[in-house]
């Protein structure tokens, strides 16, 4: 991926990240989230991924991003998440961007992203109860609940839960759970934990199961991902 750093924004507390490219193609693994990015001089929305995406950049190029909390992107953009699945879309193709100056991003891209986010939030005024539901569903996926268990927890029929998850996350809760489980295991593997132990702690049946999921989601083995970290 290149050099990656992250921190909390001073204005909003949102997760802000920065990547400096180390080559012309930067693979990005699914992470169960959507982002507002400053990429190649444009404001871009990164939709939810079901597979590894490849960003075409020049070596040394810097991309800044603001991670959008569960349910926030559909609320701010007025577009269900499934319409953005596996896509990168200019913000201007979705909504009228808040007034901004490219020099803001040259001076302090992280602060500029927060200012754009604040303006979008003020314009959309998201319904707080809907965001709480999205956050609760995301927690259920991170906990590894089955679709049936999550539906019971939230008092929803499974079919209604799938439609809601599709709108909020871009895919069903089962897919979100698989992505969170993979990310959890991959994080432990990159930190140096043996692959078999990372697989067990994340809830995989065995290391082979972890390998299959990694190849399905990223096209690479966990060992290759750990070496590239």
C-alpha cells in the first residue's frame, strides 16, 4: 500500500488517514467502510469494496482520506451504499460539493477534508437514530453474529435486515462480517502473530480457511500481505 498513517481529526474526531504511494499501482483491501478522499486533486468518494481495488498513482503521490462512520455516507450523499459498491466516484457527481479552495488541501489536506465533511453534515442533518442503528449493526458484524442473531437483536426480519444492510453498507451483513473478520486476522498477522494463531483468534476454522478468504478478498495470501506491510 505504501506508507500509511492515521489519526483523529481535531475538528470532528473522525479517522483521518494518509498514504504515500510506493509505486504506480496501490492495492486496497476491503475494510467494510467508505471514505471521503482528496485524490489526485479531486474530492472522491470511495465506496464499499467487496474485493481488492487498485489505485493508479505515481510513486510518491499522497492521498488523504476521512473515514466515514457506519451509515454516514448514505445520509450525507442521499445515495444508498449499494450504488457505490466497488466504485470510486467524484463527490461532484453525487452532490454539489461545499465551497472549497484547492489551496486548502495544499496547506492542510486533513483539515480541509474535515471542513468539507462538516459542511456536508450541516447540509444533510442526518437522522441520529438511523446512524445509531448503523453503528449497532456494524458492531454486530465485528462481533461475528450470524444474520439470524443480528436480526433478532435488532427486532427485524432477516429479509428486512438484508435490505437495510445493503443500503447502509453496500452489501449484506454476512459480507460485512466476513470483511471485518478478515481485517482483524490480517491486522494480527501484520503485527507478527503466527498465521495459525491469527486465524484462530479471528474466528476462522483453521489457517486454510483464512488463506481462502484472503485470496478471495485480496487475491493474495495472508503471508504475502504480512510481508508487504
